[in-house]
C-alpha cells in the first residue's frame, strides 16, 4: 500500500524581551542557576503577574508578518500540571482566545511554492529547567528560564513530508529573526519544535492517528525523527496493528523514537482563565505602530534580489534566508554596484565556506562586506584573477590587511601587459615542440596544457584571457 505522511508542527519561540513575561527579572541566557528570578518566577504566595508590553508587541509583529487575524482581546489561562521546574503548579498560557489567530506562510520546496496554514500563535511562559547532569543522584532545578516569554506557533496539518516540515521550520526561523523577536538559537533552546506525525493510505480523506515527537533541537534531527517515526507507524499498520496516540521522545544517539507518555487532553489540564490577569486589550494605535515598524520580509526581499540584482532563485533564496547575510550582501554590492552576481558567488562560495570551516557567524566575519566589495572590485578591474583572489581572500580573513594592501605586499598584480606575457608564451612554446605537433594534429585540448604552463611560470599572475588569445594566435588558430 502507498502511504501518505501528514505533519503539523508546534514551534516554541522565545521572545527577545529584556525581562520576563510577567516579572521584571532578566531573560539573559547562561547565568548562574536561580540568579535571574524574582518572587513571581519562584511562585512566592501573593506575588502577582504583570503583563510585559514588549512580549505583546512581538507577538503582534509575528501575527502581522504571517497575515494573521490579531485578536484585540485575548485571554490568559492557567494550564495546570505538576512538575518540579514549574513551582506555581500551572503554566500561564492562552487556550481559547490566543493573541494571534489564523495566518499562513509560503515555503519553497524544490523550487515549488506551497502555502502552509498557521492555526494560531499564543503567548505563554516558559518553565524552568531540571538539570540531571552534574548532580550525582539528584536533580537540580534552575528557574532562570521560568517566565521567559514564548509564542507557541501551531501549524495546520499541512505538511506531507519531513522535507516540507524542515522547509516550514526554516521559514519560520528565518522570519522570527527578520522580525528580531527571537535570537533563533536552537542549541540554547530559544527556538524548539514538537512534530505531530501520522500516516494514511494515499487517497484517504481522514487523517490517521498521530504521535507527537518531542526533543528535536536541530533541523537535521527534525528530518530524521519524522522519517524514523513514519517508518515505525507504517510497519505497525502493515502488520495489522494500530498506532497509539502518544507523546514520543526522539533519541538522536540511537536514531529512534520511544514512548514517553500517553497523549494528554486539554481537559486533563483543567484550563481556566487566570484570575490574576485581566483580559489583554490591544488598541488600534498599538497594532498600527507595530505594522509601521515591519521590516522587509524574507519572501519580498528574495523577489527583490532576483529582479534588482538579477540573481538566480537559488542564490537569492540562500542570501535572504538569513537577515544578516542579506544585509552583508547588500553592503558589499553598495561598494561595487556593477557586480551583484559576482558578489553573490563570493558570499555564497568562499565566504560561506570560511564561515562554515571556522564555525563563525556572519556578524563575526573577519572579512567585512566593504572588504569583500574591495576585493571583488580588483577582479572586476582585472588587477587580479579570480584564482589569485582566493589567496587574497584567505589573507584578508587572516587579518593581513585590505585587498589592495595584500596585492601590493605580495606582488600579486595580474600581468595584463602583452609585451610582458608574450616572451613567456614564446618560451613555453619553444620548450614543448611535441605538444605543439599534437595540437596541430587535432588535439586541441592541449591548449589548456599551454595555458597551465604559462600560468605556472607567472605564479598565476598572467591575465588568463590574454594568455588564451596569445596562444591561439601563435598556434595559428
Ligand atoms: P493538541 O492540543 O493536543 O496539541 P492540536 O489539535 O492543537 O492538538 O494539534 C496540535 C498539532 O498537531 C497541530 O500542529 C496540528 O496541525 C497537528 N495535527 C493534528 N492532527 C494531526 C494528524 N492526524 N496528523 C499529523 N498532525 C496532526
Ligand atoms: Mg500540543
């Protein structure tokens, strides 16, 4: 039987507010345990929550960016459950009236566009953390994260493969960073997702029973976890069994999912409106001031890169997936407006490779946008070849100076003077009579051999175009 996969994601996005959603404690990551907490976060009796205006602002910003309905009145509810890192015994969340209603986002999958529905995005507080390592036989509780604002972004079950789920996750990741509402750091848990997965016979209308996968903290693991879970479900169904609706944990070391708990229902949580918080009412002027602040979004920027700079879909997509990278690119283009495509090649090629090699982010790149623009300008004006430019790039990367300084210091200027190249060409031809004969006998591939010899003799500095022309002329083409 042919099976179809159905996936819906729930993404928890930590908002980049300075203080927590209902208290004045700092949200900075990585501090000594339990130093960034106040009475509200540790649930001292009588401590009362006060809504952080910036968290509402960021949630609305997200809602506007996905074309969603903004609920101008929304309600906070208590979701009751016991866990050591949740000292209140309930999480403040939003059940029936979330701040952000239905919206959508367009993903690109193998060059095809697909619209993924977003059911809702609600505000809630993060829990603390239970620390199992470092405390032999005990569990440590760190409440620094307790009360960090989150939006939970719930998608419709619109994805049909692990690849689509990853593309969707990447689009949301890119978007929240464009909006500057989340730092997007998946290792630190600022951006995390649960995947709901089911399968059904292709052609069937109703969805199959789903499981919810937790603990997937990288794009790669999302793909692997879904694939392995889909396989598991198909195996069960094909051998006549039934999939149990439950929450499963993905173990990336073993690449398997295992049962964690049976699926809880909303009524298990005894949700009710939090009596400590009034309804949240957003004024028109508040929403309009946020709309006015919206930056150019990834899709629009990608389209603009294609039309304005003549880039391919692929190049424009890669450059605009990350706001800092897109900014870097445009700064480099400002330094050399004549060569947008060449600059795109350098940013997506040499620069990306170096960032990757040294595990560095674009913000910390030792080669700045202006420096890259200056380097590419020297290729553009024939001072150096593309090949020599790679050597210069490496030197700039290592802090040896600007392109011009390095070209000067290392004597890398391209030889573009025919009267300087010609004697070298003559010399190479004179010392390779056999190859000349073979060339004239029809083995025209040997042109490359001669070019190589001349380039070698000039340490790569001869202008390759001129070398080609001179050789062809002398070989009687
Ligand atoms: P809950 O409140 O129990 O988490 P929801 O109805 O809010 O359940 O759905 C949570 C997520 O599960 C959503 O992203 C939704 O798209 C997805 N989902 C619902 N049904 C299925 C299904 N049969 N297969 C895959 N995903 C599903
Ligand atoms: Mg859920």
